[in-house]
C-alpha cells in the first residue's frame, strides 16, 4: 500500500478533534491502555510459547539423534574392544611361550601329542630341532627307546624345525606340531 503524500486542506479549522483513544483532556483512557497492555502481553506470551515449543522440538530431535548414535556405536565399540583384547591376549601368550624354557618332559609331550594324530600309521619319522633331539637323548627319554614291532619309526635332527616343536612325516603327509603352527591355529580360532 502506498503512503498518502497529498496534503489535506479543510475550508474551516477543525474543532474538538482528537485521536480516537483520547479523552477530552488529551489523555488515553485507562480502559484503552489496559486493553492495549493485555493485547501486547497476550501476543508476547503466544510468541514465547511458540518459540519454546520450537526449541523443545529441536532439543528432542537432538536427544533422539544422540541416543540413536549411541545405540549404533556401542556394538561397534564392543567388537573393536573384543578384537583388541584377543590381539593382546595372543601377543602375551606368544611372548610367554617363547620365553618358556624347553625341557625334556615338554618335548616328550609335544611329540606324544603329534603322534596321537597319526595313530595306525606303521612308518613315520619325527623331525626335531637338533638341540631338542640332544635334550631328549641326554635325558634318556623313553620315546627314543620305545620299540614297537608293528611300527617302524625314527627320530632325526632337522634345523628347519624351531625349538619346542616337531614335524612328524608319514607316507600320507606331515603333522606340523611346531609352536608357530599351533599359535597360528589358535589365532585363527580366536579371531573367527
């Protein structure tokens, strides 16, 4: 709407003219002031109420988003923590096993465990690290002295076999009972 730009001219001066809300003394009536105050207050309360509702909806949306994010991240944190704990446990176990002193009884247990996997095989060769074979010989191990007429077997030194393990060769294949292979199997089992 365009503002009025022309000047009004009256043929006679106006008398007893005052703004609509003023009394005869030129003051606005108390009722009019109270009504204007109430309208202003009502409008301000409505605007504030609308603003509070909007802010409440925004806060609710933020809380909902944060809860959703937490629900989604907790399982991932658990999976990551589990993987880290498994890796840590494997690392500790490997260091502990490497530092264990190798004894004749330990070597006998390793060889017996490997031989249980080839039961029923008549011919086999047990390959040991030279130091481990010497340890068994010095201790007078019963494994080296065992005689079984139904089986033909022998123990040989093999430098490719690491300390604390053995390889049992048969005509059907090889049983790998080295520490590294056992550790790899353990690692694959735990990480599956």
